[in-house]
C-alpha cells in the first residue's frame, strides 16, 4: 500500500483503485478489515474526507461493507465483483488505447494480434 | 464580559520591570543631586511619567495580543481602564505613605496624566508618529500657556481666577481625563488590527 | 452545533482603492478550506474582515447567524493566526516567543498548553528568542503553533507556509491533517503555494483581484478541466463549443486548457486524434488567474 498518488486521476478514485488492487492481490482477504478512513488519510497525507469518498465508493459497489463501531471490511465475493468490474472497464481503459496507439504506429490488425499472442505465451509459465 | 485580569497582571509585571528601573534611576539622580528625594512633588512627578508611559505602551504594543487573539475592542478598552485604575491605586497607596494629608489634587492630576497617556497611545495607532508629536505639543502648550499667564500676573477675570484655585483644579483634571478617555474610545472603536 | 462563518456582499476599501468587491463566501463547519489567490488578491484582507480585525465598508459577516463585529462569544471560537509583525510601532518587536505563548494561554479559551509545548519542541523554537530575531521560517512556525494549539472551532491560518521549505511544508500539512482527524474543527488556510496543499483542502475558494471566482469542492473543480494537445486543426475540432482558457501554439501543434461538463469531457477523452490529460489544482489556479500576463 505504499504506491504514491499521481495527478492523473482524482485522489479518491486512486484510493478506491489501490484498495481494489490490494484485494485482488490477496493483501486483504474477504471478511478482513481494511484501514480506516483516518488511517488511509494519514498514510497518504490527504484529507480524511477524500479518503472517505474513495472508501464509500467501494461500499456503494458492495466491495466493502461497514461494521458499526469497528470499521470497514471486505465483502464476501468482493474479488469476483472487482474482476467483473474491471473486465467491463478493460475495453475502455486498455483496448481502446492499445488500438489507438497501434494505429498511430501503423501496426496492422494481424501484427497486433501476433504481438498479443506472443505476450500471452511469454507469461505462461507461472 | 471577560476582562482577562490575569493577562493585564502579566503584561503589567513585564513592563513594571522597566517602570521600576526608571524609578530607581530617578531616585539615584535625586540622591546624587541632593534633591529632597522624598518630597511629595518629586515622587509625584516621577510617577506621573510612569503613569503616562504605561497606558500609552499598552495601546501601542500591548494591543498586539488581545486584539489579534479574539478580544473585542470594547473589552480591550475596559482592560485599559482596569490597567489605569490599578496603577492609580498602587501609586496612591505609595503617595499616602509620604503625605501628611490625602493629596487629592496630585491624584487627580495623575488621573489626567494616565488618560493622556492612553490617548497618546490611541492616537499613535491612528495617526502614527505625527499624531503623537502634535498631541504632545498641544499638551505642552496647554500647560505652558497656563503657567505663563500665571507667572506674568496677567489681568484675569474672576472666573479664570477661580479656576486656578485649589478646589477647581482637581475637578478640571478629572474632567479632562474623562474627555481624553472618551476620545480614546472613539479611536479604539474602529481600530484595525495590524 | 455546526456554525457557519459567512460573509455576504463584503466590500473593503483602503484609501481610494476598493480591495474586495462584494465578496460572498461561506465556510461550513468541520471542513478544511483552502483560500487561494495571488499576492495582492485580498486574502489577508478578506480574512481580517471575517474575523472582525478590520471593519468592512459594506456587507454582512456572521458566525452561526450572529454578526461577528465586537461579538465576544463568536470571536472566542475563532482563531486568526496571521503573520506576526517583526516591527512594532516604535521599532523592533521585542516580545519573545514565550510571550506569545503566554498571551495565547491567557487569552484563547480553548488553548491546549501541552500540545503547544510539544509543537514548540518539535519545531525547535527558542522560547527566549525575540520575535524580531526569528528567521522567516521560525516566524511561520510560531504562527502555526499558535493556530494549532488554539484549538478554536474555526482556525484560520494566513499563509502559514510562506517561510517554509518543502520538507517543512509537508510536515505542516501532516500536522494539520493529524489534528483535523482528532478534532474535526474548521480550518481555513490561505496560501499561494499549492503543491502539497491540493490533497489537503476538501474545499477551495479562489480569490482573484478582490473577487471570488471559484468556490466549492476541490476535486469537483479540478475535474472540470483538461489539457488537450495535438495537431492544431484536430484540437480545434475536438474542443469546439468548450470554454478554452489557455492556448499555446508551436508550429503545427497546439495545446489548450478547456473547461466543460463531465459529459463533454468524457466524450473528449474518447477522441483518438488528440492527447488529453487532467490538470492539478495548481495548474487550474494558473489557468484561471494567470491570463492577464498575456
């Protein structure tokens, strides 16, 4: 959780994304507690309201839930929810940019698909 | 209405050191010149000096703290009055040790002196150094004119003569003091903080 | 017991010059506000007026609905930590650090002496040193101690980081956030140095030449702007109909700063012919206030 914040997206979105990443990586397992708003604010030197906004975003998406008087916890099935959400956004966030960049480099479809196959096979033994 | 007596006491204590040093200085000078140091008039004169300086310093630099730390101008003005009263009481007590009878005229003139000091300080905040100098000159003139007329034995009307007599002078001093205090308040009312 | 500090139609004239032009601002309870503006924009004047340290020529200033002018109760809840003058009427300010601390202890109703001493030690402030002998940085730190330890429900700091280097600035914001997390009090910080500040201010008020040109949530404000660059014709086409704030041209390329609705910006981001990137608070501030330099 020591990733630096950048200026490309709103901070609260970055907070939400970082929490999601950590959940995917198994740093926080389902039903485990995640850092509180104040702890997150302190970690990143940001306004607690901003940290709260990011956390509440995940609560709205039912990735986190609140246990009164204790704190925020990872919901059951959060991992699956995050994957689904990111898969839906994958097209907009990665594919479009990939295609645009390929176009500006005049990489044809067949070459592009070949590159994808190559990258996938490189990652196979894991 | 809170008047922060502890603050006044602290401020006074801080500046009393200087006032006390002044006092000691004059006493030494007096002793060296073999002047009748414990003469009432001499002591009153020294005290007058301190009585003028303390309220003026209060307005000029003492105001830095209360006014910038959430005290209203009305409170600050009243605190100034407490300061003056406190000084007056101390000085009266000291004087009573040396006087065969209660020196009412002296005390009244000291009241006028402290009010003058307060007005001097207030004027300095509003009109700067120029205001202070003009006011000081005015005071000097007022005293000088009266003294001059008296010394020249100038023909005076009965009213003026009666003004110069003992019972009237203290009353005039107090009146003048009150007017000066009122003037100070007019300046304090809308004082800008730094 | 949430009280709002509010000014409406605030006008302040110094001599012949009108410094604040009918300003409307509102500071709600429990938020960290950034009051940002260039030098001479009127930040200190505005803060002076709303804390009754200066009288306004026109307008109403209220705290919890009651006027602040000569209001003992209201002023007891507001702390305005302004720059400490190193020169007093007749020369140097000979008051010492410990005098300010002592006065604060005697005058601020909510003063936290322990916290104050902790901060003084942390900053390495010499208690016996005269204010006129302090460096600019130390002077700023004294102001910060007074503000934080005042524990006032509304605490205002006027350019607290002016004399501080970047390390000290970051330290200050950490302290501020720490205290805010504990006390949830209202903070108003005026500054023109924005690097570290942007992530701390929940709401921001931009003052330009005596006018409030923006007021609202920091994030929401910044997200209305984008930096668009690429080939001139394509940039022009892409931003048609949007408000353009800055323009830079070089050869065939052009770069602009635009401001628009979320919808339009999302569409814009889909445009493959131009490069889009977001702005940060500092760049937004420059875009909004820097234009006059041509």
